[in-house]
C-alpha cells in the first residue's frame, strides 16, 4: 500500500505530470532527492508512469472500444498481440478470461478501427465473436483522473502545483508533431534534451511547441499506476442502455461517482460504458444496487469483471513492458 508521501506525489503528478521534482518537493515539504527517489521506487514497484497523450478530437482520431470473445486456449495470445500493436490502449482480459476489450485508435476520416477488424481479426484463430463500439463522447477519463487517486493534497497545495498555461494554443497537432507525441507517449517526463533528440528540434522549440499543445488542450498528461495500491481489488466494465433523451443526464451523474474511473457514450446495443473500481465484490454489489439502482433511467446493465489490465492509457510500450501476471482484479 502507499504511504502519505506516495499518495501526495501521485496527486501532484495528476495536477502537472511534468512538474519539476524541486517544485513538488517545496510544496510537500521534503527534499527534491526524496521526491526523485520515491518516484523511481513507484515506477519500479507500482508501475507508475506519466504519459503524454494527444486529445483524440483535436488530433483527428477516432477511438473504438472493441470486444473480442475467444476460446480459453487462445485468449491470452490474442490479448498479447493486441498489447503489442501501436494503435491500441487499455487492453483488458474480462469475463472469466475469454473476452478481451481494447481501445483502438484510428484516423477519424476512416470512421473505422483500421485494419484490425477488416484484415487482422478474420485471420486470427480462436476468436468466436467481435463487436466494435465507437466512443462518441468521454464524460470521465482522459484528462479527468480517477478522483480516489488524487485526494492527498489540500487546496493550497493543489493551487501551487496545478499546471498553468504559459502559451496560446493557436495550432492543432500536425504531422510535424508526430515524433514529439510519440516520445511523450513513451515517457511524459522525458527531458528537453531527450525530446530534442527525438524530434530534431532545439530544446527551446520543444518547450514552446509543448506549451502550445497543452494550452490548446491538444496534449494532456495521464498517470498510470496500479489501482490495487489504493485498495481496489475488484474492477468491472459496465455496459448500460439508457433512453436517448436521458443519456446526457445519466452520463453526467455517473461522471460524479467516485467508484468510476471512466464514463463514455458509445455506439452499439448499449450506449454508455463505464469502468468501476471497487474494494471487493461486496463493494461492487452495493454500487450496482444502490447507486446505479437509484437511476431509473437505466434500462439494462451488463457487468464484465476485469481480470487483468495488460496495457493502460498509452499506446506506446516501454522497453521493460511485459504482460502482467494473473492476479485478482489486476
């Protein structure tokens, strides 16, 4: 489990993923060396990772949530293949290990999840069913972090650490930004020198362009960390059907639930999807029956337990990335 300083550091990175350790240390009342040491330990032991991600709408990308049902023998291999793809994120094994869900990133102009469904999946043995759901609008997730992982700092500390724009976001991401965005997907805290080498730009140009992208909302920084360290042992994807006239009202209400880390409107047989992070099965049951049960506008609900998260927010893998071993709620 995390101690008070660990939680404070993670909260600080939620507020500004690129905040210097010296500034974080000053606000937390410890030395910069202590913050750097804790950060390295959390990276090694808790899977902590700061990643820079392009906002899909501003980057001209569509996101598809794909559900694949596979035989028990082939599910692990199929999931591993999805993890290694550069156009995927949030790859999960669900529903007893025979269903795989993944977010596929595709150019918006194609309006389809690329070659995955058209070419790759039909040639893959062991897949028994496929469905694809376009993410139409995200109500919780992306720049809006799971609240239970960001509750360690008081208002004064948050104000001191929250990122403040220092540029005008006048230009949307273009092909010239590809190397910068790819480097930030691998490590959102990469230094200016490393980013300069990746892009061929000067450190000054890197800093200016990154500030422009952040100011326009085209670039944000996410924090990947094992939710189990916050007491989460039961995770589930929730597929909900809501009357169209009530969709906005219900989605906004769900976005305010502390038990949820993600809420989005989708296409398909269901029109809302959410991810619940709970302490245990009994906690999930209370959430489903009491909080969701109180929303009469919800017509149907399908619950898919998440067994493992094999890939998180960033499409890019690091050199040390490996598929995590099986563990309950992982």
